[in-house]
C-alpha cells in the first residue's frame, strides 16, 4: 500500500510534476476550444443540410448522412492516425509538423458527426405546425428555419451539447498518440524521468476539475428546463 501511494500520490512528486503537466494541459484546453468552435458551426450546417426538403437536395442529404455514418462509426484513434497519414503526404497543406492542426481536424471530424445528430434531433423536435404557421405568415423556408425553428431547437439541445463537449474535452488526451505534447505526454515524460506515476494522477486531477463544473452546469440547465416545462403544463 505504501508503494502504491508513493507511486501515484507522492506529495513531492505532485508538486514537482504540476508545472510540467499544467504546461501540457494548456494545449489540451486550446485544442478543445478551437475544435468546439468548429464543431458547433459545421454540425449545425450539416444538420440543416440533412433537413433540406425536395428531390433536388437528395444528393446533399445523402452526403451528410454518409459523413455522419462514417465518422460516428470510426474510432477517434483511427481518425487521428488517418489525419496524420494525410499530413505526412503533405495533402491539402497539412504537414507532419502541424500536429496541433492535425489534432483539431481529427477531433472536429469525429465530433461534428455526433453533434450533427444532436442538432438534428432538436430541429425535428419542433412541431411541424410551428413551421407551417411561420410559412402562413409569409416567411420563407429559410426565414422560418432561422427565426422559428432553430432558436427553439438550439435551446432544447444545450444539455446534450454540453455532454458531448465533456467527451471532447476528455478525448483531447488521445492526441498524444500523434505526437502532440500535451498533459498525457508530459506525464509520460515525468514518469520516464522520475520512475513515478504521480504526473498521470496530476493530469487526471486537471481533467476532473474541468469536467465536474461542466457536468454540474449541464445538470443545472436540465433542471431549469424541467421546471419551465412543468410550469407551462399548468
């Protein structure tokens, strides 16, 4: 037991590893924020494309469905390696040296597929009568989507969106496998230098400290929405 505590919870190693792990964790935060910004925009666009009416839009709908099926079904680890493979071939301006960019692209590709389905569920949850009422008032398809459907849909999907971003935040730990020097990489370096795994415990603490507030905020949003729905029911 004493050896276990020393290996993972040594106070001296905690203090010594924290600055090094924090430097790496800042990279995790940067990747998370940039990827989230791209995901929010791209996923909304794909969700809108999936809902386009008419036969003329069928190819676009099919492409959106194919995209979500492929990237929801492919593990993030494999997508990271595939993006790195494209980078080593110097395709579309990528290179093996732009590791930060490669990590953002891989996370964006995968999480856009998941968040697209979240947005789509929110859009489809808006009753068709509201869209019909907007059209009867003279609004075009795009105007009714912008002013009537999307505001309601986005409010409804905030909790699942936050849950997806908690997952994205944790999955930034995987970018170490393509060579990004983030918190897990720094923990591995510390472990190699000092033969102690306290650095990994420090990295876990950083992730937990970021995840718990997001989870509690998500719970708060859900409770608020439930209270509003109960109030509207009476």
